[in-house]
C-alpha cells in the first residue's frame, strides 16, 4: 500500500493584537496573506484573563452571512440573541450560532462571586455557502460532555465538528468542515487524518510545536500554521517540556467571492450593503438589555 506523506506547512501567520468589546484578543484570521482556511474566515484568541464581576464582554452587535463559534478552554460564557436564543457554555464546551440573513447577539463572560474566574477561549467564524447566506438564524449550545473525545498515543483529541482521525464531532455543519482541539504531550507527535480535499491549519493556543512532515516548521502560542493542500495527514509535534494545545481547523474552500464588511461576510458588495441596512432599520431584531 502506498503511503501518503504528511502535509507540508505552506506558511505561518502571526496573530495580531485586536479587541472584541472589552476583551483584548489575538487575531489570526483574516490575514493579508490568507483570508480563509476552508470556510473559516475569522479566528480570535482571547485570554487567559481574570473576569471581574460586571465585565460586559462583547455587547449587542449584528452578524450576517456567517456562523460564529466560541470554544471555551476555561471560564463560562453567556449568549443572548435577537431570535430569542440564550445559553451558557462552560469550559470544554462550544456555542455555535448561524447568523444567516442577520441576527443581533451578545456574549458575556460570567464571573464567580469573588471574580476569580479565568476566561480563555477561541472564537471563529465560518462563511456560509452562497445558497445559505440568507437562511434563518439558529443557535446551539454544545456542552463539554457532548464533544467527541479520543485518547491517542501521545495526546488527546476533542472534535467539535466534522471528522478528524476518524472521530466525528456533534456540531451540525452547513458545509464540509472540521474543528478540533488537540493536546500533545511533551516529546510526542500526533498524526491526524483529515479529508484529502480539505484545507487545514493549526492554531497554537499554548506551548511550542513543530508542524508538517518530520516537524520541519516551528510555531508557538498565537501563531497559525497553514498546511499545504492535498492529501496526507497533519502532523503536530511537541518538542517542549509542557503540553502543546492546538486548535485544528479547515474544510472545503470558502465559496467566494468573500466581501468582508465589519461583522458581515457576504458574496457581493450589494449583499453587504443590504445587511447593513437591515441591521440599521431593525430588521435583524433588537436585543433588549438583560
């Protein structure tokens, strides 16, 4: 049987400082060199930071043409939106919202009584397929216990969506995609199978790793290693002395053209302008103060 070599690394993208509401973040996507990986068009890494009582997080704001996904490593996060959905997700869980034709939502970190909660996580956006840009909004909270988890030699794999290394996550996706959290033990290597036709990247949440065939490319906390297209497993190696945490993401290429307009990602300037008008005239609904 012919063996397909592990994918090479095409480039490493350094995240840039940004803000989301009251939270400082590291933004890895979009980047001037790479606007998307599969359908994923946005990646913010927030925390770890201590949550104070009354922290507003990210207040009411609109989205259209995308899905937003928040994955928590620690802390608690509350979601509310103008379609009437609400949910609280804790460490190891995720919130998956399809904005579709338009929605207004807020996400707020929840503090313990003494303000001792540490908030840490990743928020990502997917661009919806052209045929689903105007779908009705929907929302799902995925508890930590629902996420598919596998213990592998040298690490742990938690799959939120799609299939990685034969493990399938619980999220109902609207395009071919995958999202997983891998932890690699010091001195270990994980070789993880993803669909040969999918684009793929690994964002380093914590630690220092080496990526690609024979671990040829280094990347550390806050960096996104983008794998070359076509076949092969993705290889994650940890030559350090502490665990390596990686968010693995990818899928079929986003359906373009992609028009970024603030919180909207559409396929034309006309669609983006229409979404802006829908928000400003109240057609996306209103999120009342809690």
